[in-house]
C-alpha cells in the first residue's frame, strides 16, 4: 500500500488555522453586547449581559485552545512525514551503494 502526503498542504492548513485563531482572538463579545444593555431601559437584559459575555469568553477560550492544538498537530504531522521521507531516501541510497 502506498499513499502520498502533501506536507506543504498540511503546513498551509496549519497557517489557515493560525489565521482563524487570530480572528477568534479579536472577538470582543462583551463589547459587542454592551449596547444591548441600554436598548431597553429598565429591562432585565443589562443584568444578564455579564453572564452571557463570560459564558462566551469561556467557550472562545476553549475554541482558541482547540485551534492552537489543531495547528500544532498539522505542523507536527507535516514535519514527521517529511522526516520519514528523508530517512527512507537516505536508507535507500545507502542500501543501493549511493547509486541513487
């Protein structure tokens, strides 16, 4: 069985994940929700906005961690595939007396 792995594509995907992670870092849920507090004067919305913002921040923290791990794993997989390929090539050269 043989299969090819495009390690450049894995690294590109890791970079794309990094871009998404940067976008998630820029999300400011509390700031976006703040105007809702004044939208209905005397309403109960304002009191719950802090809790909603905190819940979203917690979820986003988890998402950031998962994205970092995904990017790290993609890059590590690309490095591992390249290392195996290089080691295999060197072993083949040695076994064929350096003719390749």
